[in-house]
């Protein structure tokens, strides 16, 4: 009875390592090594922890041990804000991965304006039906290895641990390093899973940027989460005298892992690194030719991270110039010594606000990307367009800062005649589309092909199902799949068919090559992968709502060009079990305004499914221009059919 009269808490407070145990073990940084964070309260959280989004399973196959699961609802645990941080207590390890992963999920839901969903599990063989994945599994001690990765196959995060085998000022031989205790590694791997839930095709390496983007995006989220912790931010502002371009913990990833691996520094640093000759930290200098020399995904992705961090620093400097002038009596140069506490607090406020905006811009942009074949230049367009739609005024110049920083690092969209903010916006449709019928009329959805590809119901006539941010996640997933079938029926059998050429889709009337995949009825296949909503709050206090639709088509690819020509010109399409080498995909993402029922943005891939030049670019990259040894892949073509691409990508101590 008393429980009914007392409202549930809004949040649950849990203690974590702010970075990793290595930072907490250093005298100079011990004061910021452990923090308490607030995560959403889950009333029915079970021991594990097992909640709505996550299931922590603490099995250690190498040691043949299954650790007792932590009960975060235990009164003693609640009274102490969780288990005390510990390198040796498995219960804290379970708490650590749960808390950081839930924090990362929260950032995504806030930016995208909808509940987070994991990618569906597709049954092997049979009709390929997809199954809902309610919880991402997390294994804190899955591997006795110098590795951690997200498994799309298992829908799980697997963390490794390893003994230190070097002896220096930071390491003692024989001690164990647990990747599940690194805030950055947990956030990084959780981001891989969240991105896979939005864009499952982003792990198919059809150009040099695809895998690099996955790594860079995961690093960006992990880095900017540092700025959400006020105590750490104030400490680092004070130590650097407000110069966040100098060496500091906020720009570094996985310090303990990097040092234990023999690097002598963090695993990755967005701001700089140790000079191999002088062993002195030096800042990175932007280079317009850096991408031309970068092949390995982590190296290439680091350039994108540097460009994003550079944009943040531009805004931060501009927002704090007045504070420096006030504190320096107009000179802009601070006197020697510690900066005043009030100045440190104000600088920390500006840094936190700017970092939050940048992180939200970066996450929000993934709804503005084509469903396959992402490039860094396309991602810049996505960032600029998404922010322009939500915040047309941009009084602090975030978009211009992004464009300038990306240009300084040599990142630009292909074929653009201008790098102005306006030119980078994704186009809208020339005329308003008559899509009111999607919400008011019944649409045919009797295609067995679409139903089998998406797992949607095979009903003959249905309406789009709405959902909201507070809805059940299974109902949301079911609605997305259901709506995909409804939209497919409208595109292929209704008024939407006239839209196909405008959004880059190929039909039978275009006389496509025989290698293009066809439906069971013999027509060119069009696959609507998802129809999801995004509900965001603008700076003016209003809400901006979109329906985000992803559509793709497929074509068989062959490494032998002569064989490709032969198959393309064949009188009849290849059989379903034809021994092709890879799949070339093309398509588009549509953003639809549900209020005006207009297509606001059309985001197309670089070529259509019938574009031979685009197919040739993919073939050349996979067959000849892939990733040479000794990097993560011997060749990009080796990962085309890989069931665990991130396990391969994260080997050789790269995480």
C-alpha cells in the first residue's frame, strides 16, 4: 500500500570509473577517477542487471566461471549508490557496463527522439524472418584476450581481459587489465550496437570510409560523453587553463588499455600524440592530404574524429573569448598561475553546452544518411542538414565551424561545386507529394517479397501505425516493420510509383541489367527496410517531427569484369543461388514531414542500382583497393561475408 503512495524515483545513482582504473590509480588524477552518475530508473530491474534494454551475463569461459549477478535493487546497494568501484569485484564490473551503456543509450534517444532499438535477428536459412531483439547482451568477461567488440551475430558486447606483460612506470607485469572497466571502451562498443540498430548496412565495406565511419562515430560518442561529467570537466579546464586543445584527458580514449598495450599513452587521442622521436606530446595539425595517406579504418576514422573535435574547439573558443577578455582586462592573455575558480566554472559551462550540442548534432545526423555506402563527405552534409532543419538560425555558428574544420582536414562531399553551408544541404523534393493516403487510406500490402524480406505481416490492406516515445519497444519494432510493408505497397502498387525515378530507384521500365535482384513476381525488387519516427525539441521550444524511410535495391556483383558483363546482358536474370561475389546496394533515405505530408529531404546513394560506374567503384575497392596487411583486414573483400566484422576490425589491439 505504501509503495502505491510513493512515486518511483526518476533516476538510479551508480558509481563508476570516470575513465578507467589506471586514471584512478594515479595520485594526480585520483580525485576525478571515480564519479557517481544518474541513469533512468528501471522499476523491474532484475539481478544481472537485466532491464528493458540490456542483459548482463557474467560468464567467463576461459576460467570456467559464472559469476553471481549483481542485484542493484538490494537495499544495501541502493543506499551506497551501487557497488564501490573495484578492479577485482565482478559485481562492480557488471554495474559498470550497465551504467555506461545506459548513459550512451540515453544520448541516442535524446538526439533521435525515439526509443532505441537493436538490430533485428535474422534466422539462418528458411524464409529469413526477422525476430525482435529486446535486450543487448553484455558479457564483461567473455574473452581472455586483448580485445572487445560488438557482435552483430550474437547481438552482444563481448569484453576481454588480459595480463600486463610489460614493466614501466604505468604497468606491473602480471596484473590484469579489464576492458569492461574502461568507460570509453564500453561507450564505444555500445555505440557500434546502437548504430547497427539504425543502419545495419553500415558494416558492409563498399568504400574506404564505411568501416572507418563506424569506428570514428563510436569514438566521437565516447569522447563527448566525458563532457557530461561536471567534476571532470572543471578539473580539466583548470589544469589546461581553459585551453582544451592542449593535452588533456577529455580528448583521450582508453588510457589504461593503451599504456598496458605498450603504446605509452592512450589508445587514441583526438588532439595529438607522442612524437616517436622526442616522446613528447604534440598537437595534431590539420592536413588536407591526411585522408589520401590513411587506409586502415582506425587511422582513417581518427581524421573524422579530429575534424569533429576541431569544430567543437572553434565554437568553444568563440563562446569564451569574452570571458578571457574580462579575466585579462582586455588583453585576452591570462596571467601566470591558476585561473580563478569562477572563470573555471564558466568555461566548464560553455564547454559542456558546446560538447552536448556537438554530440547531439553528430547523433542526429545518422537519420540524414543514405542507407548504404556512407562517406565522410556525406556525413558532413547530414550534420549540416539535420541541424539546419532543427535550428535554422544557428546563432553560434556550429554549422560553419563543422564545414571549416572538415575542409581543413580535406573532407568534402564528392561532386560539390561549393562548400557553403547552403550548398551542403540535402535537397528537398521539387513538388509536394500526395502521400496523405498513407495516413488516411488503406494501402495494399500483399507482396510476399516485401513481407519475407522485412518480416512484416502479409495483410492485404492496412494503415500506417503511429507510435510515440513512451510506447512499448516491441510494439514500436512491430510498427516499423509493419509500416515498411504499407509503404512498399504504396510505392509499388499505389500513387507513390510515380515517385520512384525522383528518388533514385530503378524499375522495369528502365530496362535494368539482369543482375539486379527481382521479386518472386519477376519485377525489380524494392526493399523498404524501415519506417521510423523522430520527435525532437527545437531551441525555440517547439517540436520537430519526421518520418524517416530507408529504401534499397540490390544487384549481383562479380570480381571478374568479363563475367559481370556476361551476367548483366543475360536474357534471363541469374538464379537465386547464383554464385556471385558480392552484393552492390543503392537506394535512398526519405524524410517526410507528417504535418504537411511532404517529402522534405531526399538522400540518395552516389549511384543507382543500374549505375555501372558506381558498381565499378565498389568492385575496385573490394578486389584491389581494400585494406592491405598487416591491418585489420587483408583485403576489404574478406569482410563482405564476415559474420563478426567488428571482431576482425578490433583485433591487433585496436579496439
